[in-house]
């Protein structure tokens, strides 16, 4: 069954909407507009968490609704409701018409279609019984506590989501997508005397629960969370000052995502509020640095068969060999900038207007052996895992906390350090990358990105990188 036919069952057969009537409403609502669409959504989600040896919470939610948008130049009118009825959509149409009243726009052509499907349309919530999910969390708890007598606390959670969307444009053009999403998270707290430290690990993607239920998968997650916790238990105070920093592969790409990726989204550059605004075609990074946003990787957390405007996701090169050559675009900002949409128009739900957002953003591998990179550093910091961070899009300044980091002494990995933060400027850091490893990898499927109050799932990745000179916050040596 096609995605459109499958979503027809949800929105027209089950909800009782008449497709022809909706198409007529959309046509009338968008006369004179430059762009716009009716976005229909049905979503099921659940979350279970296990803490202190017992099931702490379990939730299940079903939501549905629509969002109707009309675009006129730089303005956009948006009306939404959780009521899936013709009357509600007609009321929304009257609202959005006011935005383009008197505007003589020509409706933009619909996105090209796609035959690719990047993930199964299976609903993960129904694939395993509730008891099996609780049993999984209980086994994780018991396994972690049995691994080491220093384990003080174990927290584990699983979450699943199944989202079906259909997009109706003027002229009856339709596109649809059905998106599964699951995630497993484990946090382990260990203690010795009065000191306690923690470690966390998670994995997931646009897959069913069966992969998470496999013992090899969840045991590896526990082992990694415990390893990080024990490393931190033996850590010493982090030094402070300017030094060389080596970033590990995979999840440390979150720094790339926050400090650089947001600055390459179309809206910030159109409004000239990005540190990268006006730099198209210019060198913005060291030679060898190539940054990609790729929404086409099968089963990945940040991937999308189509974005939330109906544009097929793409492999978009943003920086090539250090030169800025592209931005991530939704339809509105692409049109206003005279560029093409790149499949990056995303929204959290029917209640949110789309905007340019990342999918899976990563740096391509270089040709250096990671061991060679570490050996080249006389004194520095090796940052392997990150927690939270903050970035100012306009200036590019960022602060990130390391959840796992080590001193590098004489080209060798030294003691683990606690409390290290990386402070810098995204565009500046790009120019200080002096060695790029051959070991690019993606994160395990845990990323969530926030922008203007909207959260969407994303992926990140990078190889091992050497940055010549970053400010490390910690305890002054």
C-alpha cells in the first residue's frame, strides 16, 4: 500500500473527511498566495521509564490535527486545530486568507515526488506487548546492578513514536509519509565512598522495537553507560586555559551541529543574523573540511522520506573542502533567496509552522589515523562525549560541557578529567581544524534539536578532529 493510500485510511476513511471538499478549501484559501499547504497529522507515542528497581512511569498518547498555511512574501499565516473536521479547516482557511489579502502572488510549483522510502511504515508501539517492554527495562536494571558492586542507581527508558502525515497543496497535489521512531536510554550511577558519578548511553532510529529488544543491543548500552560512569569516578579536575583539543568521532558532532549547523540554515542567512551570512563561495573552514546534511540515510533518526512541506529529503553539501557552497532550505526561504528547497522544511507537529532545520549533519572523513592525531598533541584535551551546550547564532559563540574527556600528555591519553567545558566560536573553530581522521561515524540515534520552541529528531556525526587552540574551562592548573 502506498503512503498516500495508507494515510487516506486515517484521514478520510477513519476521520470521515471528504478529500475533494478539502482540496477545494485549500484551493480557495491560497488564491493569491505564493505558497502554502494543508498538513494533516496522526501520531501515537509512548514512553516507559524504570528507576530504582521499579517501573516509575508509563504513558501513551494519541494526537491528531491539522495546520493550514498561506505564504505571501516574507509573511506567513498559520492556523491549526486538534479537531479534524471540515468546519474547523474552513475556519482556518478564513484566518489565513487575511495574510495574503490583496497580494498578487503566483502559487509555487509543488515539490517533485519521490519513489524512495527510507524506513518501514510499521507501527513500533504495537510490535511488542507492554509486558515485554517492562521486562526489558527490568532486565537492564538487573544486568547493570550485577556488573559491578559500585553501581548505586540505574535508570532506563524506552520511547516509541508513530507519525502519519499527509500534505495537500493547491491543485490537489498530495504527498504523504509514515514515520516510526524508537529510542532506548540507560543511565548508571556508581559510587565509591562519598563520591558518585554517572554515565549514559542511548540508541535508536526509525526502526521497530525488535532491534532494541535484542540482548546484544541493550547489554551494549548498559556496558557503555557503566564504562563512562566508572571512568568519571576516577577522574581528576579539568585544567583550564588555551590548548589543543581532539574531538572523538560520532556523538561529538553535536558541537558541529550546534556551533556551525544552525548558522547554515536558510532563515538565519536570509535575515543576515548568521555568522555565515553573505559568505557563500568563500572559504569558511580549513582545507579538507566538508560538511554534509543528509536526510536520505535509511532508518536514521534524523532521516525523512519527505520533509514537512512534501519536499524529498536530500544529500546537501554545505561546506566543501573548506568553502561555503550551500544552505539548508525550506520552501519559503529558498524562494526569497533565489535558491532551491533542500528538503529541510520541518515542524514539530501540526501545531507548528515549518522552518529550515537539520536532518543528519556530519563532517566527512579525512585521511589521518586517529592514533596519529593523538600522538601529535604534546598537551591537550581529548573530548569523547558531550552533554548540554549553548550557542549564539549571530556571533557563533558556544559553550559545551564534556561528559567524558581525558588529558593528552606527550601524545598519549592520560587521566580522565571532570568538569571540562569547551568555549569558542563556531566559524573560528572551523579554521583551526588541522587534522581530520579517517574514522567518521554517526551518533547512535539519540539527537533532538530545539529551535524557536520546536523539537525535532536529528542525527550528527564526524571523524576524530584536531583543533589547534580552544579555550577549555575547568579548574586552573
